[in-house]
C-alpha cells in the first residue's frame, strides 16, 4: 500500500524473522560471536536470553545460514513437552524414525546417530527455542542428553534460547546441575537511541529505499521511547507509521505521527515505556556466570579472534589441498579477504576503546594482556610471508 509512495521495493518492517534484515547491533554481534564460538569450540551448554521480539530467532536463522555443511543442526520450537515427547521431537528433527520406540530405544537410536556423525567427522548441534517453557523434568532430560559423549569429545552441542524467564528458571536449586554446565551465557538488551536510528535506516536500505531519512530525529527518539529498543516493537511502530504517513501524504514521518500510532495501537499497554527492564535487573544470572560489561566485551573479542584463527587454518588447509584448481582457490582467497576486512578491522577499533576503558577500570597491570591481544589482531590483519597468495598469472 505505501511501498510505491515511499519508493520501497518491499515492506521493510515485517515481523517475520528474516535474516536478510538482521541488524547487527553491538549486543547482537556479541551474542552471535558467543553462539559461533560455542559451536566452533564445542563449549557445552549455551544460553541466550532476551525480551520478546529482541531478535533471538532472527539471530539463529542468520547463524544457520552461515554454518558450514559439516554441522548437523536441529531446531526444536515445541518446548511444552514432557521428557519422552521432547526426546521424540529431537529425534524427528534429526530425521530419525522413532515413532514406535519406547524411551530407552529412542535414546539408543539417538546415541548411535551421534556416534555415526562423530565417526564421519560431523558436528551435531541442537537449538532449543522458547526454552523458558521447558518443564524442569525436560531440562533435566536435556542435561542427560549432554552425557552422550565420546572419551574426549562432546557428541552434541546444545543451545537454549528464551525469554528472561529462562534465566529465572535456571536459578532454581533443582536445576543446579544443569546450570553448572552452562559455559556461555548472553542476554540481548534493547537497542539504544543511536542503534534504533541505524536499525530503521538499515531495514529501509534492505527494502530498496532511495531515501533513508523517512523518519526524522524526533520520530526516532519517540520510537526509542515507546519501543524500549525492542526490534519487534520498532517494526510495529514503523510499519503503522508508514501507513498513517501514506494516508496523510507525508513524505517524512514526525514524532506526532508516532504518538498518534501509539494511542491507536497501544492495546494492553505493550508500548508502555514504564515496562522497561533495566540492565541491572536483567543481569542477575547465577553469580559465577556474571561479569561486568567490560569483561564481556573483552571475552567476546577474544572469541572472535579465536574463530578467525580457526577459519584461517581451515582456509590454509583448503588452499593447499586444491592449489591446482585456480577457480576454487580464488574463491577461498576472496572469502579470506572479506573476512579480514569485515571482522578484524572492526575488532582492532574495539580493542583501542577497551584498552582505555580497562586502563581506567583496573589499572596498568592489564595493559600488557590487552597489548598481546592487539598484537594478535595485527598479525591476523596482515598476511604472513608463508600465507598462500592469489597469483593472477596462474
């Protein structure tokens, strides 16, 4: 209805979790890094929480698109299930025929599947969405699944995504054994004001808009206020505002339009800014998993570096194995170049910020550690003399 009026090729603020529209805010980028690192390094249980509409499912869809072919992935969304039902769901997602089996037979079938994948050097990852709905007994069953391992390696990587209630559930004494196995945890907060602006512009750009400043600054501030920076609420507000703007033939959306939309759409108070959850109150995951913001930033960057290092090793091996195939070799070199440009340069800038913050926060004794990390970034950003290079003459 409003696409042609605003010069759009498609509607930019749909509510479907389309990875093409994923906006990598600082929080989403670090959450993705945690997910990627956990799968790459096989790091036990991973828990990602966030408010409804914070972008967890979109992030997972983006992750699934990026995963390599040697990882078998299953996603379970139906989480209100007792242990046997849940185990059956998991087996079915991995395309195992277990319809007429009892629980013991399903466990045996699933373990044989994991062992077969391990023998074929394939990884297995189970992603459980809406995990806050899992009954306690089913969470314990998930913990038992993690016991299916070889002598030295985990056979399955399990990731739990859920609303903040999941964090509260995992603090219960009865689930202490499960919580002790959580090695990676991250909470997605709402976008800040600047990120809301970039989020809106990003979605307009993906939708093909020639003019990215359809929403003025006052409108963006109003959107941030009423949505609390939650992407789904931003989408609801922006889509409804474009409809109102089209009806009134407004080329620029102002705060008056946003306020009018809030009055019309605020059924049940879902856009009430008083509902905002502060970062302090939503960071109370069990104490042994809690770190200050600077430490989380440093850990995230370290994990990104580790992922890049592993990818570099993989690409070097691939280059050596197909050095006679110019086309495939050039594709790998291009992949390496893009990765270095998009990832390492941005991390170097983040490290400069962290050096100053760490210095102020904890003193000079941490500078050497940070300088070592900077050195690793510099080394990765500049090809070594032994690294294969593309030869235009080949």
